[in-house]
C-alpha cells in the first residue's frame, strides 16, 4: 500500500464520483419529497461528523441515523454497511473536489506558477478549512486497521491528488517555466504541508496553543518557497577568474 502521507495528487484524471440526488428545492415540490431527496446528504454530513469525532471503529450506524434524524432502516436503504457509508463520505467530500480540480487544471490558460498557487489555495478553501479535513486525520489514525478502506482511499484520493499535483509541476517543466526536478519528490513536498495543516487542525491545533498556526499564511509561505525553488532562472554568471589565471 502506498503511504498516506501525500493526501492530494495522481497519474490519470479520476473518474467523477457519483453525486447524491439533487436536493434543490423546486417550487411546488412537496415538502415530504424534498425531505426524502435531502436524506443522502444529511446522512453523509452526520457520518462525517461522527467518524471524525469518535473514530470509524467506535461509531455505530445507529448513531449516524440518530444524528441525521432518520431510522436505521432508512440509513441502510441508502448505505447498506458502515464501510459503504464511509466510502460515500470520502467520495462526496474529497473525491469530488479533486475531480473539480482536474477540470480547473485542464481549462487553465495562465502560467504554471499561477496555476500551482491557485490550486494550493483552492485545496485549503475546499477541503482544508472544511469538515472534510477531518477525513485525513481519520485515515491516518485508522487506515491500517481497515485495509479495504485504506486501499479505497489510496485509489480514490491519494493517487488522483498526487497525479493532479504532478501534472501541474510537469506542465511548468515542459513549458520551460520550471527547472528540471524529480516531480514525485516535489509532489511529496507540496502535499506534505497541506496534509500537516489539515491534521493539525483536528489534533494539536484544536488545543488552542499559545501561538496557533495560521493555515493560510503557511500556505502562502509554501507557495513563495516552492515557486522560487522551481523557477527556471537563467544560469548565474560565472565568477570572474582570479587575477593571473585569465
């Protein structure tokens, strides 16, 4: 199994995850029907909150149903097992944003530096500062105890997100904007900071330290360091030869 340290990038665009039923409240739609259509998302939100708070192993399906305000039978109608429920949570809260990120990359017309900076900021906005960030902590804490779920996470999140990051770096190399680097290692550097900030938010960062980290400021520092490190600057002029050796 690949390490769960890089939570974000991949080799081929991932397949779009199935979306829950449309929950838009159309005028004239009976309230009972709207309630039925809203249940999948309510269940996913309730499950995410409980899995992050209590852990996957100790959270019962009944607990999720109670928090969502539905019967256990209703929960099983949509998600027949706790494992399938967690997979649905991951698809909705993490896989879908990755798919959207790949679409942004494909349509981006600017420089690779601007694209990389944009995607790092968007990752924090769409995942890092949302409840979805707790999934990273959950997988790091319990992934080894649930190998099927861990492999699912590798296939659906880690590989696609690593490919997404790698594609941006390679884009800059191919255009001459970035210097030649080991793309895989650079992706590890990029993802490592994002993963740390997300996990910190749901662990030590929640203990109100005296000097809390500002995630957005940290990501801006990461952008500055990475882009300056990747920049394909012209070669520095050779130092003048010593007198007498010209």
